[in-house]
C-alpha cells in the first residue's frame, strides 16, 4: 500500500454504511492522485444496543488500527456514548506502532483522546469526525479533517492557536467525567478550549463548578469557550449565558478567561492539536 493511510473506527455508536460511502466518495474526489487511503473497519457498522458492537468488538477494532504500523492515523467515525468503556482495556494493549500515529475526533471521543494524551501519545487532536458529513455544510468539516491529517494544513486549525503555547480541547461534560480518574490528563500550562451541546445552562454551570474546583485544572494557562449549541430552554430562565457562566467560574477559581474558541458540535468545528504538536 502507498499513500497516507487512515483507519476509521467507532468506539461509541454505530455508523450508517451509507454515511461511510459518502465520506469515502468525498475522499476520492479530494485526493484523486491516490495519496490518501481511507479504510472503515467493519466494526463501525456493528450494532449491540446503543453501541457499535459489544465492548470486546470495539476494543479489538481500535487495536486493529492503532497497533498496525501500516496505518498513519486513526480517525473516529462518530461519537455517541461508549468510548470511556474501552479505556482501561485499551491502554495496556497499545504498542509502539500505536504511539507513532495521529488520532482525531471530538465529543465522546474525548474520553479516549484525553487518556491517550495523558499516557504520553504525542499526536492527539480534537477535530471533525467522519459522520460530520451529515451536518449542513458537513463536507467542509470532513475535508478539513482530512487536510489536517494528510497535509498538516494550517488552515484547518483553530485560528487562535499560538505557536509554542500548549492547548487542548474537550466537550465540557466529557472532560468533567475524566476528572479524578487515572486517565485525567495533565493540562498544566495549556490553553483549555471547551464546547458543549444539548445541555441546559444549569448543567453547564454545574460542570464549570466541578471543573474549575479541580486543583489540576487550576494550573491551566486559561480557558477559551467554544460554541454551546442546542441549549434546551430552562424554566425559569437561568439568567446567564454560557459565556457569563464561564467568566463567573474562571473568576472565582483564579483561572484566566481568554475569550471564545472556534470549536463546537457543528460543521465549523476547527482542529486543535493537543500540546504543542505541529505536524
């Protein structure tokens, strides 16, 4: 095999094969010279209740790609709950080949991305997933992800990233669920970007309360807030916006609030490499 080879797995919820076909077709149009090889693991289309196959199947699929030196990158096919169920079994089984490839995803994938970053994996990034092609304007999101992985395209990156400044990006709820576990990554000195979707404002407030009270999180260089989309109505009205909430808890905890970030559960979601990694 020649070219840059990406393996796609779904550690959470199942992918629709028709969506994979759309992504593969777009990849062929974007890279007609054959320098990109995109392979969807059959596990992506398995079904076991909520999940894309039982835990054993999802673990094996992740290892099939991660430990295979022929793959240059592991791309998360979609989110949906499930990635955290695999962490404890995956980390000890990853070999040297797994440390040499890039990993890209967001949302529920943040559980594994955070754990991998905490374990010293050097090429971890928040960014669009394959299933984002189903969003309005989703082809641009998928093209951005592929351009980042294949070319290291700087235009794919979150525009506020600063050279030499470590950064990381997470869904707020997912990061909160890593706190206090063995897989909580050390984000000291990082600019921490956070986004959320489909959560009431009081839940966003609760998560910021928990997050900013964590002693390790108080060592970040600052927080930037991405988009918080599809916020359900609160009864009564909460009385603060998501940015009001972020500013409030940052001020109370002594964490610098650094403004907004161009990330979120949408087609405009930009790529944020963890740490100071630059391809």
